[in-house]
């Protein structure tokens, strides 16, 4: 069976996992410790996940994996992409990941099941964000811009019935983004956004992070 090497917190890994779930194609998920540099470097020459292992060969880059799997059988990602979706993702990314990273570091993800794995993540990410404790201390006011962005997103989403048929790469990128949002406690999801994230979670078989939200 194919193996997909992932981290549970990683949005790029969520994207790669989605195509298997959406197309009901079996794959064995292997979660690496976050400080395991040797394994991915030995596979593709750099510390980067996801990695697909197939017939003794390794493939990195989430979009390459998605395109490769979507070519099996009837392609699923056939709806044209919409620039307003990529624009929304771009506008929300820096705000999202400032709040996401300290919460991911505190979550019970399997890639952080060793002290060294969690410490590695914190050390690497705090180098760009500053101390995670300072981000937590910003309180609920720091979430107001994210709630405003979620309101903006609601008007861009399709009717629920559209999510039962062919999808687009927008859906891959957007669900992975909203999956990261779901670890942030205290956000308010407009009905259209809530319907969308629940529908894609169910269809892809990837649970949201609401149960471990901080």
C-alpha cells in the first residue's frame, strides 16, 4: 500500500490527505516526529512533508501528489479556480498563522509526542513570530480581524449542493486553511462557512481541530 508521510498540524499535509479521502483511495498515513530530519532528507533531499511513497519511489510537494492521485480514475478537481478565493487566503494567511502556530505547539499532535519534537517546532517557529506566550497574551481582541475575514468569506462560498460533485483546487487550499483556523478557540463561523468546513471535513474524512482548540 502507498504511504503518505505527514504531520497532523501541517496544512500542506492536509491538502495531500484530502485527495485520498475525497477519491476514497486507501493510503497508509505515517506521522513523523517533528525533529526527525534524517527520514525526509533521506527520501527527497530536504526536511519537508508531505511525502508519498509509492512502489519504492518518493514524491514530495503536496500539489504534485494531489495531481498525481487525481489522475487515477475520473478526475475530481475539475471546477475552475476563482481568484477571489486565493485572494482571501492570501489576505488571511499572516493573521491566521500568527495565532495558529502557538496553538499547534500546545496541541496533542503525534509529531510532538516527544519533548524534543515539540521543542524543535517551538524553536523554529518562534524565530519568526517571537515568543508564543506573547501571542497568547494578546487575548480575544487579536481574533477580531480573523472573525471579520470569516464574514468576508461567507459571501464567496458555493451552495452546499455544489460540494457533492466535482471540486476545484480552491477547495483543497481553502479547507486546509480552515482546518488551521479550527484550532483557534473563540472564532465565530458564519453559517455558510460552517456548512462548508463541515461538508469538506466529512467528504475528505479529515476531522477539524475544534476538539483541541485553544
